[in-house]
């Protein structure tokens, strides 16, 4: 059952979730990094990458916050982060094509690179708590994220859903990110809407705004 639980939903969800009808292969990011940033778990993380750097290294990781490492990996192209930019990617592509047509950029990638270098455009991960960079829609296919598989469930409830939570710790202001914008007050309730596709009454469906039933005959 455990194998079917994980693999069977993937079969149907893969094409939709990864927009495979648009382009292949998709660029995935690690789920751990996505939730770590978007559930604001980094705000209570006092861990430093000092413990990870090699004694033979040049000190690039000395005193660096984990959130800063996630931001660096995005800027350097090692790993994507979603959302990618504060602007809608489709609108950004339209602007890039218009700039290419005017002769202001060689291609779409050059247009984006120019704006990043000038500071006119930044990666969403660098200002992840800004409402324009929040994930807005969460679709779950037969999985109980809230109450089962979420690692750090209370952070999910507080920062993603905005419901009652059991977060007991305080923000670790002694060690805050330097490359990710820090807000004194963490914002809450990012998701709108939450849409699970399920046929069990779980913690996730109880917290949902819309439910797509999957069992034949379910009403």
C-alpha cells in the first residue's frame, strides 16, 4: 500500500504538475528547500553552514545562514526556486520578446540577465516573505500534507494556512539571513485557494477551501 500510495498519484499528476505539454524536461527544485523557505522555518533556524565547510575551503560558507545558501544556489543556477521572479513568468517572457524585437537584447535569456545584473529584477527567493513571491495555489492529489507528511506541520499551519498552530519557538534574530530580506513580522496565510483531490476526510481536506472528490459516486 505504501508504494501505491506514493507512486500511483504520481502517474496522473506528473503531466499536469510539470506542464509536460509545454516543455520537457521540467526544472524541479527540492521540496525540502521549497517548504523550508515558504513556511518560514528559516526564521527559527540558528544553524550555520560553518559545520559544512571543508577545512581546505576558502571560507565562503563561514557564518552563512542556510536560507542564504538556498538563495545563492538559485542565483548561480545550481537549483531553481519557485516562484522564480516577482513578475509573472508569462509576462516576463512577453517583455523579453518585445525587447528582442526592439534590438535591446540578443534573446530572452539576455533580457532577463540584463535586468538581473542591473538590479531591476531579483529572484523571488531573495525576498520570499514579500506577498508578490508567495505560492498562491496548492493542489494536492490524494495526499494528507497537513497532519501527516508535512515536516514541521505547525509552520505550515501558521504561515501557509493561517490557522491555529502550535509553533512554540521564537524567531532566531541572533542569526538572520544576509542575502534574504528579513521582516520583523512574519506574514501568514499565503495560500488561496487550497485544493485537495481526495476521498478521505483528513486534516488536509478539513483545512481546504475547495475539494475535488476522486471516488466514484462521491458527492
